[in-house]
C-alpha cells in the first residue's frame, strides 16, 4: 500500500499557532508573566508615590501663591510738562537753521557757540573775528538770510593782549521756521 502524500500548497504562517513548538509556548508564557509582573510593579510604585505625596502634604501644606498686583503710577503735572518740553525741543527743525549758519561761514569768523532758545525763537552766536570790520560784515551777511531777522550785535570786546587784536562778539538774532 502506498503512503498518503500530504501536499500543502500554502505554507502556514511562521507566527501561527499550528507551528508552535514547546519552546515557543514556554517563551510566550514567560513574556506574559513578565508583562503582568511589570504592570504590578508600576501599580505598586504609583501607590507608594501617592502615599509619599500625601505624607508630604500633611507635613508641609501647600503654600498658596499670591498674585502680584502691578501698580501703575501716573505722572505728575511737572513731569508731564517736562516731557512736553522735551518733545517740543526734539521736534524743532534745527537742520534748516544750522545749515543756513554753516552756509554763511566767513573765513575771518570763528563761531565758538550757538545757543538757540526755542521758546523765544532766538539764537545767540558767540565767536571771534580778526577785526571789527569782519564782525560787521558777518552781521550784514546774517541779515540777508531769510530764516533770520532782527540780527543785532549784543556786545563785542577787543583783546588788547593779543598782538592780532581779535574781536570777541555776541550776536542775537530771531529765527523764522
């Protein structure tokens, strides 16, 4: 008699239970037992942590935090007035005035200071000239500038100690911007 030939055209999957061996079954049971052990260990740790947290709360109760209130200070009238003056000072168009003064520069004149007064719209020029004629011609030149008016020689002094005898002067002028 002949043996029956079992031809399996579709091989079973490697992970199927049909091909499981005794070693595979043992490994699967060990993995299952380890999983249960890990879950129990995590639960025990969580319980211990909760107990420790409760003990800590009993020893040192939770400190309540208070919110910090921000205090908004309003500026005084003097501070507001000063701030407005600073803004007005900064917003004054100094460039046209300074550029006209630079254009009227003469070779015999040395300007030592320029003191603008924004409120009065005046400018005080202090400087030195080689002689009084240079000073007077500088004043005439300043009078011809459109942005300046009422140009006056406030004071002058001749330095007698210097051999060249330079003239120190102070000129007052109104400006129109």
